[in-house]
C-alpha cells in the first residue's frame, strides 16, 4: 500500500535498521548480506541512500528538540506493510500534517535566531578589522589589505581572471580553496559575487590581496553549503592573469608586443 503514511515512515524505518542496532547486530547483519549480484548491490545502495537521507532528517529534528520513538516508528512501518493500521489513514495523515507544520515553524525560528547571531558577529568583526593597520575600505563596505603589489594591468567586469585563492569564514574555517585543489581558477568577473568583482578590479596582475567581504556584497542572508547566512567572507587572492573578451591573456599580449618590438629593431 503506497500511501502518504508509508512514504513518511519508510526512511525512518530504514534509518533505525541501519543505525539503531548494536555493534554485534551490525556485524552479523553485514556478514549475512549477499552482495554478489548487481540487483542485490543496487538494492543495498538504495537502502543506504534512503538511510543517509533519513539520518539527516532525524538529526535535524533532534536539533529542534523533536523526539521520536524508534520502536513506534518500526511498528508503524510494519503495520503499513501488513495493511493493518491501528488508526485510520486519514487520522494519521492529519497527525503528520500537524507534525510537519510544527517542524517548519521550529526550523524557521531556528534560522531566524541563527541569522541574528551571525549578523551580530559579522558586524563586530568588520568594525574591529577596519581598525587594523593596512586595511582599506570602500563605499560598498569591502575591506582589503595589499599583501603584495603587482605591476600588471587591472581587470574590468568584462574580463575573465585567472586566480589562486583561499576562502575562509571569520572563525578560520576554509570553505573553498583553489590552492588545495592544486589548480588556479578561471572566473568571469561579471559572474562572481559583487565583493569579489570589486576586489579583483582593484588588483594588478601579480598582486596578492586579502579581501574581507560583508554579507551585503557576498551571499547576503542565504546559507550556502557550509557558509552560514549573513557571513563575512575572507579571501586571500592572487591575480595570476587577465583574459580579455577576445580570449587573449595579458601574458600573450605582452609576448606579442615584445616580438613586434624585436622585429622592428
């Protein structure tokens, strides 16, 4: 019977089976599973996928203080499969609707509180950072430090840049890094966050800057991956090259000019 009730209980039943057993039971279960055929492997993979999803859902509810009885979750799953419900399906669906409404309300309140704390921390960080020696500010609120001066050209918003960078939160957590990947990033300035575009437009090729980007010119109040809403973003950026609209880099243009000069002489 494929009902809303069964759809709701399925992930929770699987998560109880996968993560709710003792170590000995897990070991015995693993030994008895036959994964020799492709169908069995696919079946197991589907179970793991649903289990991982359900684990995240359960964790989120635990964070909001919503407790669920694992025994009753399993009991409900079994009853749904056996078409032997202890309550009318309409009644149970109403219960689930109220439960979901409560979850959404608590999640909204948590998000609002999280944003409030993040914005307060961001404002404090920007105020203190602005006082540091060597930190410059722009009208948009961007703060930057010149770690190394370059002698090349500066990019415009129509250009594509080749850069090495490391992005961090104010607590030092790295959320992205081309250096860790071991390969420079090639980015069109018109397609990056405003703080990045503004910061890079100040830089000459060969320079290294530290950009402190307020949320207003970054991701604002959005939560992006491991980046909390309202976060100040810190970027150490090295501008390696500029690629113009015609596809030629500054390095290529310099070489052409050098060859022309040599040929004339």
